[in-house]
């Protein structure tokens, strides 16, 4: 007997999760939904899902686990639309970069007896330089040699948290249990700040004097520095991340501005030795991080072996109750 997993949002992350679970069809029936039906059909052709359901509320009606792999600005409305059709005992997980605000939405919008757990995937280092996006960047091993941070509000059902850990291991990743606010701080520094700096670089150069010729000679350095903008799910998504996480964003921006101001002072003072040391320290830091990230062997932590039927038994064993009839929307 299998359980139903509904994946809502079939871009890189959602499609990759489906692909990684293709070898576990004895445990999971994968249902997919995307606002763009072509994405859903393509995911089905790729064997990332077993079937498409174009009706959002219907797609979750028999789902024991619902994965929201969406831009963060689409999460609250999606929760609102599926709320009354969720099975009692269903677990809703998301892969958004921020967790405090999503947990607040879940508390407000999900009915009693439904559980929220947040996932923050860290991808396989083999794909860190992959310039492709969306479904073209989906891979069955996208989460191998990586971590998935698991976060949950206080008093979350322990079976829901265990389910998240089991899913993480099925995807080939290592679970990292973390605090909601802690993850928000980390993602602000490592994801949101690079996107903000990339936006600032583009707005400081594109359509400015000299850009007509500059665009012809911009190369690898400009590509790498501006690249985070191309990884956005749209400007609305970044705006939501900034506004809902304002305190953290201002903190990391202040730190970045202080570094830039110090950098400027070194250049202004023409202090060659300080400038050289400053750049060398940055080079050493980047090289050290890159080597550690490629190895992915954080403190020699060992992944807990997957109990093949643990994933399904948590749902069937802990949730034997029949599905409640959805409330009428008429």
C-alpha cells in the first residue's frame, strides 16, 4: 500500500523531489500540480510524478503529505485554497527560503489536525555552477551530498517531524534540525543578500553611462555576480522575502555596507599592504568554503540509514482515521 504525496509547484525543486522518489514507487504515489499545466505534463513525461491533477483543491484531497515547492509569495494563497480539502492528520511542508512567516501563515490558515513542517533544501555541490533554471535544472540526485534543514513550530506533532526526516533521507540528503528564526538568519546571509547585491550591481551598471559598450565586454565576473537575479522566482518573491524578514535583511545589509565602506577607505588611502591582505583573506575564505562544500562531509556526520517502510508506516500507522468530507464551498 502506498501513500499519496502531492507536489505543488514543479520547477527545479518540486520536479527533483519527484525524480528522487521515482525509485520508491512502492511507498509513494506522486501527484503533481502546477499553475502552468505544461510544466505538470512535462514533469509527468520525466517520470517525476505519477499523475497530474490540474484542480488544486482536488489534488490534495487524498494526500497524506503535501509539498509546497513554490515562490514564497504564492504560499499563503495556496494554503488558503487547499486548507479545507486537506485530510485530517495531513502534513504540509514547504521549501521556501524563510520559515517564521510561513509557520505563521500555516497557523492562521491550516485547520486543526493538520501539521506544518518546513524544509530548507541544500543542493548537491555538483550542481552549484549549473546555470540552468526551472525544470531544466531538475535532477534525481539534486539533494545528494547535501543537507535539508527541518524546522517546525513549537508543539508540532512528533510523527510529522519524523516524516520530514524520513523523506529527507529518501531524497539522499542528511536532515539538519534547526530553529525557524535560525534558518531565516542563515538564508538572509547566504541567499537573500547575494540577490540584493546582484540587483544593486545591475541597477548600478545597466543603462548607465558606458553600458552600451560595457554590455559587450562583460564576462565571467559580471555573469557570476549578477547571476543570483536569474535564480529569482520573480521580483515579487524577493520583495516578499525582504518585507517579511526586514530585521534580518537590514542587519546583513548594514554588515555588507560596512565592509564596502572599509574597502573604499583602503582604496582611498592607497594602502597597498592592507588591500592585499584584505583580498587575500577573502580568497582564502572562498577557497576554504568551496572545498568544504564540495566535500559535504560536515564534521564527519553520518547519515542515519533509511528504514524503507518507516516513511509509509508513520502515515498509515499514526493516521488510521478516515478522510473527513471537505466542507462545501458553495
